[in-house]
C-alpha cells in the first residue's frame, strides 16, 4: 500500500516559506493549515498565501481548512489549484454538497473530524470523498501530543473504506512522529501530516525519510 508524507508548513519559518518548501522536496504533498480564530482558537493565513505556495512549490497542496463557513472558502482553494481541499464535518450541515463542488472544481475532496467527533454519521457518504482526515490532536496548534484514543475511529474508517473497495486516502494529523506514525499506519492510515517532526529538525528531508521508513516497516 503506498504511503504519503505531507509536511505541515505551520511548523515552517513563515519569513522563509520558499526556503523551507525547498527543504521538503522529497515529500508527497505539502499540508497547508488555514485557521480562522472561530472554528479553532488560532489564526494562520488564507488563500493568498496558499496561492503563493502553489506557485513556488512543485508539491501538490493539501489544504486543511479549520474554518467556519467552509462553503465560502473551500471552492476558492479548489479553483486556485489546490490538489486536495479538506474541510471539517463539524463546520457544515451539508458536507456532500460541498464535496461535490470541490470535485467539480478539480480538487480531491476531504473531510476532517476532530478527536471527539464520531465517524458513523459520515460513513454513508464515504464515496463522496477522496480522503478522510482523522485528527489525532485537537485542531488549532502544532506541537501537541498524539491522542491514541483516536485510533478506534481510524480503524472504523479503514474497515469502511476496505468494504467500499474505493481508493479513499486515510489521513492523520497531529503529533505524528517516528513512533506514533507506526501506530497510525497499523490502524490503517496511509497519508501522514507532520509539522514539528519534520521542520523542527535541521534536515527535514532526513526526517521525511525516517517517517517513511517507520510507516512502511
Ligand atoms: C493542527 C494542524 C496540524 C499541525 C500538526 O491543528 O492541523 O496540521 O500542523 O502539527 P504537529 O505535526 O506539530 O502536531
Ligand atoms: Zn492540519
């Protein structure tokens, strides 16, 4: 099974984004965390910064929208050329309609769930999505510890994806290190977001290699 590493630029140097993007060329994707200080208690950046990242990096942009009213913004990220656009299930009453808009705009549609949100109500719509993001920390900040309690949900999604026979990616985000990636891979994740454990070290590409090895071991 192929695995993907998606370094989160939340842990990069915001004054040197282009330089730091040049340090993760061996990654599969670049994870871009958009926060609005309403859906989560933190504020990052929006579409203009994501668009510049798309221009200066050859990596596909994996946008993670931690925002209220994703109907307003998610399609704009897709139209701007994001490879995947993931919005939170908690932030919308009609995830299927939004997923269809994203696909129509040419992006992979992703749905993210906070640690305390149950997956069951979403399982019947699984086919509407290209990827599911099981948050392994409370969204809002980098550098937090992985919550092992989220692995039960990951296993449930993994089982449902397997039963569907579809190629739906299973993403984990938060506290992913060379140790926790083993746990998440074992539970069925195939796409791994990592911020501090990639950019918090002098050689991010060596860290990507280490994570890749750990996930496939
Ligand atoms: C947290 C963000 C994550 C964050 C992960 O809300 O969604 O993508 O950057 O950071 P680490 O890998 O440091 O936990
Ligand atoms: Zn994220």
